[in-house]
């Protein structure tokens, strides 16, 4: 039985039409201006149901599977990585809530997440703690009716537009307890072009690509969070809750890489058919044919690994190994494919006249965010050694 059914392909065709009509015409222009995704696009995504693909129907979602989620991420990212990434934070928050949230938390947040009314951002990384999640230092101190958050977070993407921050904080001041002393909080805030919260300050971080979503350094100063916004209502479980949710986030990230790689491959393939050198299209030269062949192999291998990992998750099994493999493979593939696409275009590949340089800049971040490739290799090695 094939992993990808006709129903999946029908959904893909619908997302592809949306991408070609709404995203492709504006992506390069907005990227060149380092402009964020227009809110009208996000609203149109919400109307298509993309934010609720994985969520249960009782909360307003579509109740579909992880393969469908991967297809949506792939097709949107093919138009512009930033657009395919808007879903990521909602997936993280939604999976956290479905697995660990109280009934009140589910009712408060899940319907809004499913229809794109609640747009979250993940505040996990800190200036001195990225891959080492257990060494987080931002403190959550108990106070009347809730907690006060104090400390810094880094690389909080979409923090300005988000109306809820998912914050990993230390509730046990004993730093020696590391991962056993962390909790997850939902910090409600206003959405805007800048950080709009009286007790949270933030500045955007300049980046070489991925311009459709700004990443922020944040400072929390006595930021009050009501106790009902502590995930599951229990302290010191945040690390374990977060690690389980990363499976789906990494699947979605790998699918985004496949989308960017597909866009680069498609563009360079068409260019090779039209560009002539030495009296014939360059696709008839062996050097270019070898490039196209190897790009195609890497692309399809990455895609199939993503779908296999998604099918594992859909079967109810743990897929941290398979999701880690998919992310490592897709991250490596998108760097290779976007580089080779630039090489096929020659000087034009380095020019902003064509979108290939955007694919190259955007694709480079995949091996860094949602767990670096080095961390994924640690997960993979630990799994195969334990087996």
C-alpha cells in the first residue's frame, strides 16, 4: 500500500494552486525588501485550513495525518520558506496541548490555533543555551496567582506577530537538576509589527535569509503569567513534554527543506532546457546532466524519508529516529541542490534577478533550526547504539 494516496495528491494539487497564485508572485519581491509575510496571506492560509491540518475536528481542525501536514509544508515552502514556516509554531503548541494540556487549556487555545486566530512563537533558545535545552536559565518564580518570568531568550522567530509565546522556563532554581527543573508556559500578548508587551522587550536579529519572518532577542522583566497558563498545570515536566513534540516539528522542517529543494531543482531544470551554449541547450552537456540526475536522486530520497517518518508517526509509534534522519537528509539535500542550481545558472545563479539565490540563502538555515544536524546525528547514533 503506498504511503501517499490519491487523497493526499488531491490535497497537494490544491495547496500547489494556492502557492502558485498567492505566494510565488510576491515572494522574491518581498524577500528583496526583507519584508515580512503579509497578514493577508496568513489569513488566506487560515481560510484554507492549513493551520488545523493535524488538529482534531472537535477543536475546529481538519483531523488529517502527518503525511498531509508534510505535503502542505512542502508545497508552501516551495513558494517561500517563510510561508511554509508559519505553521511550525502552531504545530508545536498544538501537539503540546493535545498531549499534555488541561481541558481548559485545550478549549482556550486549540480552536484558535486550528483556524489561525492564535499565532504562537516558540521562546526556547537562550543566548547561552541553544542545543543544550536542559541548561535553560530564564526563571519562573511563583507569585500570587501565577509566576513572574525573568531572563533572556534568543532566536524567537515570529515573536512580534505572535499573540502567544511558548516559553520554556526554570521553575526549580537548582541548576544542577537541569532538565528536571523546567516548565512550559503560554504567555499571551498582542500581535504587532514590533514587540508589544509592557514586560517583554525585543529586538530583531539581522539574518542573511529567511526574511519573511523576523527572529528576536527577548528580555523578560517580571512578566506575569497566570498559573492556568502552565502547561498541564504541573511544574518541572517541560523538557520531557517538549522533546516529544519535536518529532512533528522536525518532520515539518524536513518537509520544508524538500519544498525549497524542489523549487530550486524545477527552476534549474527549466533553465537548462532553455539556455544554450556551444550550439545546444546546456541540459545536453554531460556535466549538467550529471548534476540534474544527482539532484533528482537526493530530492526524492529526502522526500520519501520524510513521508516514511510521517507514516511512522501516524501509526502511533515514536519516530524520533526517523524524524531525525529525515531532517538530516533533507537539510543536507537542500544545501546541495540549491548550490548545484546556482552552478547550473552560472553567474545568473548569483544574481537577484532569479530566485535561485533566495532558495540557497533560505535553505542554509534548515540544518540549524529545530535542532541542528549535529544534534540530530546524536539522536540517531544513540538510537542505533541502543538497538
